[in-house]
C-alpha cells in the first residue's frame, strides 16, 4: 500500500488500516498516519512511503523524523513496544493514548495516557501533578514509560492514592522521656506496655524504650510526652522542634506527613532499611504484625524533581519486599502518589 | 561485684571478668572497664557501680555517659547488640574491635574494626577510604554498624574489591553509526552480529542496534566507530565527548570506570533498572548470559558523601537481585569498594 508524505502526516488510501488496525485518523476515503504509525507500518512491510514521488526507506524516514520531532527515537521505541505487545496506541496529548487490550478508536475509549521519556530526563513533581490532574479530568489512568540507555522500557503507573488505617487512636496517659541527641529514651515499664506494646511507638532495647524524633515530637504535640535533657532540664515543644530541624533538614515536611498518617489511624514506623522515610501499616493489632508493612512512604517537597533512576530504585526496592511505593507531598492537604511498575 | 568509677574507667576487683568474659583491660589485680562495658555488666546484674561511695543506677550511669561521650547511645546500642549475639567486643579505635566468635583478647587477635553511626550521619567517601587504609595496615576487616531511628542496627562489611573479567577483547572491525540525542543507532547487519551478538555492546530494537553514549564514546576512542549526526555531518571524538558531558553531568567519571572495566575484560551494561550506573559481568559467552550480572557498579566522585539511607537502599536492592554492590571512584587508578550487608 502506498503512503504519501504530506504536511499533516502520511496519507494512505486504505480505510482498513484504520477500521481494522486502529491506525491513523480517517479523512474521507483516506487514512492519515502519524510518523510513528507510518514508520511502524513501513517496518512491518505494510506500506511504502513516498515523498514527492521518491520512495523513502526506513532509515531515511526515521532520521527525518528524528531531526524534526524532539526525542522521536524515545517516543517511537515506546509506540513500537506497545504495538508489539498487541495494544492499539494512538498519538495524542502526552504522548499517546493507549487502548485496553482488544480496544481501538471508535470501539472503546482509551484507558491510559502514556508519557514516553528517556531515563536522562528529570520529572518535576509539579509536572507529575499536572499530568495527574489532566488524567483526572479526562478519566484516564497515567503511565510513564521510561526508556533506558539500552532502549529497554520500564512502565510505571502513577496515581493518587487515598490512605486510611484502622489502628488504635492515642493513649490517654502522659509519659516522661529523656532527649539524647536524635532520639528519646524512656525508662518506664508502663510506657513500654502502653506506648510500645499497645500503640506501637518506638523500639525496645532491653528494658528501655527508644522513640524517634518524629514520634517524640508527635507525642509532645499531643501532650502525651514530657521531655528533659541529659542534665535534667525540661525541653519544651518549641525547643524540641528547633532541635529536630537541626538534626533533619526536612523535619517539618516529614512531621506533617507523619501526623497526617497517624491521624488517619495508620501505624507509622521508620523506613530506613528500605531507603524511605516511613513504612506504614493500615492495621496493627499485635507486635508480630509489625513484620510486614503494606506501604513505604517517602516525603518530598512540592518543588521536588524526580530522576528516573531514583524512581526505578525506589519502586523496585518496594516491590521486592511486597510493598507499595508512595510519595507524599503537601498541597492544601497532604497528598499521596503511588508509583508502581506494571508489565503491559 | 563492686565497681568504682574513676577517671580512667570503672575499676573492678575481679580478674575473671577479663580472663573469662573478655571485658576490660587488666592492671595488676584489677580490671578496668570502659563505660559501655560497665553499663552492660550493670544491666546484666553482674556489677554495681559506685562513685565516691554512692551507688549509681543504670539510668544515672547511662545519662552521665551520654552527657560526656558523643553519640554514646549509638555506640552502646552496637556494643550491646554484638555482646548479646555472643561476641567479644572491645572499645578501641574506630569504635570497637570485634573478635571472631569464641575469640577474646589474649586468645585471638580481633578480626574486625566496627564503626557505629546513627543513620543521620553522613559518611564521606574520603573517611571510608581512610578507615579502609587503617584496616589494611592493621590487617582487620571493616564493619559499619548503622543505628536507625528506631535503634535497630544494620551491619555492613566494607572492603576494596579487585575486579577482573574473562570476556572477549575488542572487535577488529570499524562500524558507522548515527548520533541521536543521547544514543547512537546503527543499521547494519554485521554490526548487530559483531558488536551486539559477539561483544555484547548495545541493544537490538528489531533490526536496529542502539548503543548508549558511554558505549559509543568507548568504541569511538578505540577507533571502532565513526559517527554522523541526523543531517549526515561527521561527529568527531571531541565533539562527541562535549555532547556526552552536556547530557550527563558526571560523564567523564562514568567513562573512566566503563573503560577500566572493559579493559579488565568485563562486560558492562547499563544498571538503570537497578538504580546504579552499570551492571557488570565477569564473563559472557552468549546473549542469554546477560540475564544475570554479578555486580552493580555505581560511580562516585572522590568528594562524594554517602548517607546511610542511600547505602541501605543500594545494598538492599543489589542483594535482592543477587548482585554485589560496588562503588567505584578514581584514585591514581580506578578503585572499587564493595559494601555488603552481613548478619553477625
């Protein structure tokens, strides 16, 4: 089948390409293909492409497109890969519309918006939020396809995520602790029983309960903990927060998310071993359940810029231990974005 | 048994503590304990500690030590944990000497130097190198014990690592490629056969071979690749390097390590999916062996500063896929440091 390169795309006189194959858009008796579509069909030997009577080979068409369209080789790699996997995929805003398996234009609405990017590009959180808002308006899901150095593609679904737990509220007793650098120590059997064994704060080291700074600041803010320093002077909430901010640069952001999750009645513990701020549980009824958390939550500022290797690392690590990877940021309220790897 | 707090430690009149338990150092008929040792023995009910005739309880001694010794609670947590695991551990330079299981002072030399740090402290590469040099002089191995927010401890062994491979050298033919943004494309069946299938450069996408920038720069430097841009102009080595440096900030560091590994006859591919620069193979004889690499190598500058969460993340990820995590840096030559988690 002969295709003619024009200004608005490659014109082909074969409606079946559109009707059966789901390629291009119809205009009268013609189908107009995008460059990705034409190159793919040329690669498959389904069409030839002519420019002003001269036939273009695959390499020539590809190089032309690469000269004209930014990151064309990245977009084409994704287009091609999804076509090869048997999906109908259409050029559209940001960068493609992907149809559910078996679906195509005119038959079904598209399900996903797909963004194709090189592993070298960074992704500002702000952009991700805009894309998610767009998806929400259009009632689509969002996929980011990251093309690595070796042109291997990893797909991530990105979505807002509601967080809610069913754990116990707060204790009704007040305890006393001692602030030591970046942690608080409590020597008190009842504190162990209540704070640790019942409400899952802190960690026991022999007879001693150790609380993290964020746990301590939370309990202090709720009036449930009174602190002194090593030499016995009282440490008030303001002073504690000052110390916390010195120890951890992003303490305030982290604290807000901790508070939000605790108030959503989730149990929140450190995620250090997994390279994230928190591991988060929906429901914990006994200490043994602290063995497996459902979520890893990492707190980022609103002006944060993701890099693809970082996303790859965080998500792979979380999935490797059967957890969901969640990034939390502050908007009018705290919002949670889940990024998970999918295999289309 | 009664211990007396003096300026140089806690004096106890019981040589068995040293001879059988491996605690403290002998001086005449006395054993002099460090603060960690005394607190541990006090916690276990083995000694009492008196200061000028007044008995100190655990809490008081602990708080005094915390006031006097920086990060005492961190060091004590590690001391205590290793003692509980049945090891003999002694205060010493940086921060402890750890004896092999069953060993103790006078009986066996210590095997490890153990550094205890909070997950909040950062670790400059320069410090790590100094510690490794010290260990080399003393013929010890190096352990870093990281104490997280919840006072849970993760142990890492850190060591220099020789890298050596047994893969094929270089092809003896020269190929032509086209530079597209951050990758090179080659349309040539023989290039696929030689570069990809025999020497494991690049990745195939259908009939096309895609090379990464670092692979391309390496092949160009060896005179095995000639590049043109999309409009057909030749791209020389200098120009290519300029472009590479624009695309990747640390391109030069990365390139040096890539070159070193290739010259050590290892096969080097992108480690993007694992959040590291390279995955590295000792020997690859057929494409199917590219499925599992032995190493992940991440390149860092000499002035790099590690954070414990980052070490935790990288090592956990690497171990999760049965690979060794290696950090590479440039000294007079390229050096490789392996960090691996151990469970003492």
